[in-house]
C-alpha cells in the first residue's frame, strides 16, 4: 500500500502475520506490525550519511495524526542539522534535571554524577567548590556568569600564592560549566578563555636520594629507627614497593596475597583509576609477616595510632624521615619512587617494566594492554633484584653496584 493511501482504518485493521511487516505512512514514517498484533510507529532518516531509526510511539496510544506530527517535528530538526534521537534524549535528560540553574545547584549535580572519581578526589573537589567558589558564584544563575567573574574568583585564590589549587579550581569549575553545556543549560564554558591568564605552578620535584652510597646510609638509618613499630614497618616497606605514599598508608590486609607474593591494589585507590599489582619480594613479605600479628586483625596494614578504623596519617612517614635526620630537601616518602626509578634504569631494567611498576599512565592503549599482560613476570624478577640490591647497599657491600646481573 502506498504511503499516501495509508488511512486510520487501515492502521486500525492491521493484523499480525507470521512475520513483522510495515505499512508506510510517507516521509520515512511507517507502522511496524508485529506477529502478536502489536503496532509501533517508526521513522527512518539519514544524518551525516548514516541511516538511523526513531521510535515514535505505540498505536493506538499514539494515533496516526500524532505520529505524523512527531515525524514533521523530527524532519524540522533534521533541517537544522539536529539528530532527532539525540534531541529526544536531551529532552528526557532535561526533564530529570533540577530546575534550579544556579551555579551551586548545577555544581552539586555534576559532583553527584562523578561517582567514577576516587573518593578522596571527589571530596576534595566538593571542598574546593564550597570553600573557594560557592561564596561568590554559588547563588548566581550559571548562564549569567562571565569569564571576568570566574577570573576574579581564581585571582582571589592565586593572591594567596596557592598556584596549584588555583589551577585545580579552574579545572573543576570548567567541568561544571561543560556539564551545564552538555545538559542544555548553558551555551559555552566561560573558563575556556582563561588559558594563559593565570600563573602556572612549577613542576613539583620530590626530594629523593639516588646516590647508591647515600641510599645505603638511608637503609641503615631506617633499620635503626626506634619509633612506633608500625611506622618502622612502613619505612621498611616503602622503598621495597615504591608505591605512592597514599597507596602505602591506606593499604588493607585484604589486598595482600602473601602466598602468591603480591599486593593487589584496587582501581579506586589508584591515581590513574586502574587496578595495580605490586609483586612482593622476599624482604617485603618478611616485613608484612612481622607486622601481621600486630595489625592483621584490623582493616589497615598501617592503622592510625589514634584509631584502628583509620589509616596512618599522611605525615607519618615524612615525620619519621625527619626524625632520622633527613630534611625536606633530602628525602620524602614520595622520593622512594624517584630513587627506585633512577637506580633501576641504571641497573639496566627496561623502561616499560619500571614505568608499569610505578603505575604511570600509558597513553597508547595497545601498549598499555601489553604492559598489563606481559610485564608481570619481568616485574617480579625486577622487584626481587631491587630488594637484594638495597640489602647489599645497607650492608655496605662494595663493588660495581650498577652492574648487578638480573636473576
């Protein structure tokens, strides 16, 4: 039956057959009749050279006249180079969104949608918005906020010489504005014009000891630490695993498989959001085995001295290094990473294995998959060789330290 001849009566009388069939209603609109008798309005259309399908409704809830009106509205959107399917999804999203279009309301809505962020990152973002943005921008309609207003807020923080925080706040605000654009409540992100308008922070270089003789001295100093036993164990384990300080202090016993000799750090705890495996040397397992009778019944490997429900303070390892006589310009908890990276490269281990062990981001997805799949055996050998090397330095063994043969 031709599209121009389709009538309400023909639609009403359409019965199910053995296979689904279509009744064309013109300009891409048709009625899909299913074997069970169900009837659905559909519209075929093309955009950017691709054929797509738009669901318009179920007959008789949507009459033929209503279906044609919706088809005509979709064709009007197409003439403006808008995809009817995307427009519908956006309309549905808008209906679910808050009617409150003040910056604070939309920022909190954005924050609530970012469940993918690490908990600490998420809480820090909310704190920064509440502390540095909401007092000045919170009550403003987001569509009325200008680039100059945002710059004034950022300059207020920049004037306190908090350069990294200023850049971070600009990023967070930019994400809020772009969320508002994506949800149809704003036309453009006003932070886009701020590039180059703010001071940039110098690259942070964490103090680290990389001279083998001085590393040996550090290992002996750690061995002689007389403070809390849990702190001593954290100091001993830090150079053996060289994870980020936050990953070490928040380590949980459930993440360790001492029989297999590995520490499985879940994705939500990692800076890059990817689960990480840390092979454990015999020396690292010995440290954990010594500590387990003391803290093994709790959640954290290194619990806070104030409450076992919380992890060790972020200042504990650095404070212990200061107690050992190492100033902020000498060594930091984060410096164990630089120490390992520098010396492992000099020992001849591959950059791929070292970078993977450091859990640095791999921009090439194919190479990243290879790293995850292939480098664990090499990293196991490397971590044991590294632990043995530290032992030799600690015991003042001389010789050509950097020409150790990989086992």
